[in-house]
C-alpha cells in the first residue's frame, strides 16, 4: 500500500509539539478574550462618561469584570495636582495598591508586586495620567494578558484625558459666566451712577442764570449721557461688544429729546451695524455726541438747522460723518489756534482711542469725518 505524502516526517513527537503549539495559541486567545469580546462595548461606555470621578470608577469596574480580577485600583492624576482614586472587586486591606500606582505613574513603567499584583501606567502623549493596578484572582498575575491590559490602559488614558479636558472646559465656562455676569452688573451700575450725575447737573442748570454756565452744564450732561448709553448697551451684551447702529440710534434719540422744543432743527441719521469693542464704542459715542452738539450749535443758517449723521462700514474701516449746512469754518481757521474744547476732545479721542483720523471740510456747510479701523471681535481692546 503506497504511503501518503502527508505522513512523511510525521512522528509522535512532532505531533505532540504541534498539538502543544495549538494549545498555547488557544490558551493565549482565551486569556485575552475579555478584551477581544468586550472592547467595543467598553470603549463606548468610557467614551460616554465625561465626569473624571465616575469615569475612574467605570474603568475599574470594566477592567475587573473583563479580566476576572480579584481587585482593580485606578489612580487618575488631573490638572492642578488633583488626584482621583477608584476601586472595584474585593476590598483591599491597606493602601498598598495606591502606593504602587503612584510609583508607576511617576516612573511611567510597568511594575509587579509579588506574583498577584501588576501595575501599568496611564500615559497620554508621554504625559502620566495615573496608573492601573490589577490583583489576580488567587493565581499568578501572568495569567492576565499584558498586551491586552496595555491596550485597555491606552483606551482608559484617552478617555481620562478627554474627561479632564471636558471638566476644564466646564470650569472655564462657569468662571466666564460668572465674570460676564459681574461685568454686566458693573456696566449697569456705572450707567445708573452716570444717569444720577446727569440728573444732578440738570437740576443745577435750572438754578443757573448765566447762559454760559447753563451751556457748560448742558455740554457736560450730554457727554455723561453719551457714556451712559454705551454702558447700558454693554450691560446687555456679555461679549463686551456694542452694535454701532443701536449706539447711534440711542445717542441721536437722546439728542433729539434734548432739543424737542426747537422746531427748526432737522436731525437725521443712518448707521450700519458694526460690532465695536467697549473701548471703541465709548470713544465713538463721545465723538458722535460732540460732533452733533457742535453742528447744532454752529450749523444754523437762515433759521433752519439741518444736521445729518452717517456711520458706514468700508472694508474693515468705519467712517463717521456729521454734516451741517451752516456757514462752515472760516478760511482763516487753524486747528491748533482756533479749535475749541469740543473739537480738541474729538481729535484726542479719534487719534488715541480709535487710532483714526479726523477731517474737517467745508462743503455747503461743515462736514466732519472720523475714519478708523474696526477692532476685530476676537480682540479684547
């Protein structure tokens, strides 16, 4: 009977070695089956938890269950030296596992304590986040697949890193919310205080007989009210941003209310919606008030007093133009010699607060133009 070629070289010893190798592979697969069978569910569970304390407890519970350990301890090191611990399985006498976890987290290297306890660090981009300490179920710790444990530790470190980051974001959000609430309250109180000062000046004005004193009080009252308008708008927007359209409309409404008894005044305005930071909004409010006050004071012609105000956006720049239809500036006008307090204030605010330019031009009246670069919304100036 001819010999089967597959039988060539087969001996009882070689068959025993082959069966032994197969058994080793089967045992290795069985040893890591806790990871292969349950890793997807474990990762999903870890990914859903965003609280670092609860996540550490979940890691301990999942590992203890998957690896069939007697005890699992988790040490998690958060920012600002925060330390979180969690345990699962049979209670451990003493804190031996915690000491081992601290040593492993500090060194970043695996460590074993006796035959039953093994610790592996939790690392994220070579940064220690803590350690896992596994205690076997009475047999040697070598019965737990180290590669499977390392894979689980990597997943746990990633989940903890995300949880700590999420916790930081939540804390930052709470801190920002608290700060913004305080800022809004501050703006609201400043606006109220400014309004009271303006009311006191108005009361003082009623007792003044001097036209010059009454005009000075009117000017001061108007300036204070323009600043109060800005703080009122800032108290409503927690980003510290003011809408230029609402700012101009509120300012012009305040001016119109102050001149309601003057039927010869025609005040019109238009403003684009531009997001202005608080510093720019405050400066622009004062500038607009001064320019309109000057136009109303000096722009009367033949009994009529017509003033137009416009604020337009143009390629990242804002252009404020206040125009009257009066006599304009005399041909001999020189700013340094002839400008009054109001115009000098406008120039200082334009150049120092807005980093802009002021232009005065006669054109069937006086046209005053302020041009400045709009501060980006992300800039806190």
